[in-house]
């Protein structure tokens, strides 16, 4: 996710972290081949990134249900190009029930709970709970997706009442998966629309009526020279993001146009059928003076996941 600005002044609010590591683990655990497709947060998608696109589940009706759990660390909370918690990293837990409705239809609920870690006096008490609900339908090599994303922010300095913020989004996605003898490639497009602030909350986290477009390309490459069984995979992915009054600049003005370019470089080891470990490095560049974010930003993280 990425932090959004309040509707009155550029106060930081959040969205999913670069859930790059968590999404990578989910992809590996949920599919027989490690392919990534996404949706929040920051993904491998990216973004939650942290609020990143949701991983397309395996097109198989058996088992009917899967459950993936991961514990994640991100050195920065980057979401959709914005550094949501300057000088603070994020420790998070992702709980993802997956329902294979049919061989081609899947319902995924990647619940994400995060707390700030670091020495920042401003952000050290920050907490976030995200509850996305994402439906995907596979048609051959194509995957179509639609989802609802609920983000709850707690202990945000300057937010009232009680430092709490709420965000609601709708999202749609389309991706295509191509597999050759040595890799899998997935171009995708994700689009999100901000619904605004629910009744009873005077502070939202994104400009109402705004939207965010994220074309991307992901790859899964087995590193057979490390493990001949293909259990270690290199999962690079990149996005060129566009915002339509979604993020604000340093002056608190809503921006429309090119938002940022981002790349994530994760490696995942499927240690056993149950246990996965992912480590990643990510980089984002933006030239539009995004709120509280340096033009050139790098960060890293790791996750440990279980799949049932």
C-alpha cells in the first residue's frame, strides 16, 4: 500500500507495504510453478508493492481450500511510490485463505496486519489492518480479477479522531502468463479506484474519486544451478505507475500523470512443501516530488511463509 494524503493537508496515511516477499511466498505456495500475477499491499506484485496486486491462485479445484501464512519485514513502508513511514520499517503478518471455487475461479482474502518498527518518534506507534477480497477467473493463459480493498490505519499523528484513518478501494486486473522451457513471464495491468471516506470518519487517506494505474511485468526463473529441483526461484518484477489525483506532492497538491517506476528483485526458496523463505531488494524512482519521498529510494525485506 502507499500512504495517502488527507483531504485537508498532506498528512501521511497508509496503504499496504511492498508485500513483495509475502506475495512471492503466496505465489510459490499456491501454484505448482512459481508464477506471480497480483493486489495491498506492498507483493510479487508491488507493492503494498505492499498494497500489491493479488496473486492468481492455481487453476485447480483440489484442494478446495488453501491457507497461506507469512511473517514479513520491510525496511521501508513503500506503497505506490510513496514512503509512508519515513525512518521506520514495518513488521507484518499476512493470513491468506484461498477458496478454489472451480478449476478456474478463485476467491482470495489476504488479510494484512502491520506495525511500525524503528526509532521514529512520529511513526513508531503506527499500526495497520488491511482486508482485501479478490476474485480471479482464468481463461486459458489469461487471468481476470476484481476486488474490494479495506484499509484501516491506527495511531497516525495528526489524524482525528484518535489518529485513525480508513480507506476503501475497488480494483480490477488482467494478466497473461507465458511459459517457456526456462521461465514464466506475466505481463499485467492493475487499476484501482478510491471510494473515499466512510460515514463517521472525518479523515480519509486518499483523495476521493482518485485512481491508480499500474502496468507491470513479472518473471519466475528457477535457479537450477543452486537447486536442481527448481525450488529456488528468481522473481523479478517491475511496474510503471500512473496516478490520477491519487498521490500528493510536497505541497499537498494532487498529482495526475506519471507517478513512479519501480522494480523488485526477490529470490524465494521453497524449502519444503510447507515452508518458504523470500528475500528481496526493491528500488523506486519518481521525479514529481511525491510527499515525504526522495526521488531515488531503495529498500529490502524478507519473509517466512507456511502453506497448508
